[in-house]
């Protein structure tokens, strides 16, 4: 296929980039309305509504929600039943993910002022977290590990997983990953109804403090609508990859790296930026050669046609500036000396250094989280991590001396704001009563 070609030196380049990379998580009125109705029904009728929607959307009849629940024993049995090579791969990935995230855990701290006032920050984990896992055609055991393991490392007491099982078909790898990730309870329910159950609770499904994990448009709409009642991780857009190449990485490797994100769906984005026009030609030729061999070639073709691009920069400095402008989910710095250029990159969800660091390894088993900011939000947000499952509380213990000096200061500022009771509250500690 013929790829879209852009040159940074051409007039209109900025406008072209803006049009190419703009993605807004469009709020379809029909989807939003349907999600709102489902949430209201689950809030009003609890388990009964959950069972009705599960029968309607997933073709799964059950007399009670208890029939849709799987506990730790059932998940462990699934792990025991899968093929040894699959189990070993999941275990190895889980161990790498756990080892990376253990380094993210924040600890409480405090310090003392000269007058004896103690100030600090207390770190506590969320008590209960809900994980949404897509089911049916889209089944991602790797996402189970990436969402559950950081929560367990943070110290979350209970993880409740929801995942649709259309027609009663349960993906054994998803169940096995749930066992390895430390999931405590799983319910075979999905869609906006599962999000509502987690957010508000039903007789059978416990209310959680935060909901994480990807889903379809109805799940995204429901997460958006329950935010504030519970925390959420993010509203994710399509998957993205941007490769900066200097020509030192084989062209077919880069073509396959671009395919690896384009195959997610028709609106995923794959971009190569290079100062070497001949290299762009070589990668385009490999795309044309390899595309017919792909299992998901129709999806890849549609994705590359809609949102893919080969961009010629003046030099690697400009390539890095373009990457910062786009702020991609995944950024491959596929150059001879990536550490020289790494300091120039400010905006990316995950950065892969050197020719051997394929994004695909990051998706499964490198260790860092693959739940990443998309649609340019890497300008201000971060990958999912242990910190998403921990809360910070400020701790203040004012000494007798601090009550006098800080009380006067607070009273002055309070009166400047016209808040008399604040001032008097602070001044009440200024007398000598113990």
C-alpha cells in the first residue's frame, strides 16, 4: 500500500500533523444515553438488572449472580489446566511485572519543625479495586496482570474482576492470569452494567473504590459517568506507536513494529519519523511486502490508511521535537545511540530504546505497565502504576509553641480572607490553658 508521506519542511506541516493525530474520545449521544439508562437500572434494581442485561447482551442466563461468580479456587484451577508453556509464560511475565512495580511503592514520611511540630504524609492503599477485562473476541490476559499486580503490590485488600463471557465461554488464559495477579473475586458480567455494579454495589457485587481496565464504547461511557462516585484510571483512546529511526534498524523490523499497533483496530495510529528519505522508502517497501502475510491485514490496512504516516524530519533533533508534539502512547527510539537522544524526549507513555526494544515486548513481559496515556495525554499523565492504588493523607501535629506562632500567622491570613471563625479558632490556642 502507499503510505501517507509528510515532510517537516513543507508549508502546512503543522496543520497536517494536527489533523492526523487529533483524536477526541467522542461521546456518542446514543451510547451515553444507553449507558446512563443501564447505570440507573443497576442502581435501582441491583442484581436483577445485572442478570437481565447479562442475558440480553451476553446470551448468558443465570438464576442468580452467585452463579456468575468465580472465586480463587476456580481461578487457580484454570491456571492448573492450561498448557505448561502458557502457564510458564504467564508466570514469567507476572514475576517481571511484579519486580518492576515493587520499586514504585511509596512510603510514609514525616519531619519535625524546630518548635516540635510534626508534619508528614501517610500512604495507605485503596481497600477494594475493580478491574474490567474485555471478553469474547477481545481477551487479554496480559491486561489482567498489568492491572492486578500493581494493585496487589500497593496493598489493595480485595480485587474484584468483571469480564463478560458471551454464551458462557470463559477464556482460560484470562482466568489463569487472574489467579497469578491475585484477583480475589471474579464475576462473569460485562458492559456498562458491570461498571455500574462496581461503582454502586449490588447485593452480590461489592462496591469498589476505583475501576481500572479497558472496554468498549459503552464501558468507557459508563466509567466517565460514574467518575466521582469512584475513581477511574483513564478514558483510553486508540493504541499508538511512533518510531524515530535513523536507518540503523532493519526496515522490516520497523514495518512489523508499526503493524503491531495498527492491528489493534482501524483507528490505531502508527507513525515513523526519520531524517533519511531513503530509509522511509525502504520501510514503505517492507510494509507493502509484509502486509499480505498478516492475519489481520484488513485491520492494519485500514489503520495505516486512516491515521498512519511516514514523516521526513530535517534531523534527529527535529524528529524528537515532532515526537514531543505528538506525545505518543509508545515511542521507539530506534537509533544507533538512543541514550544521546533520550534526554530530548519529554512526552511519551513508554519509551523503547534501541533496535532490539520492540514495543511488543513491552506489551507482555518487559515489566513496566502497558496501560498508558493515549491521544496526546502523555503531555500530563503517566502509565498505570502502584501509585494509582495508593492514597496520600497529610498528617499534622502542632506543638504548643507551634500553636502560638502558627496560630497568629493563620489568624492574620484568615482575617485577610474575611473568615472570622477561622481566625478565632486559631487564636483560641494562644492562651496558656493546657
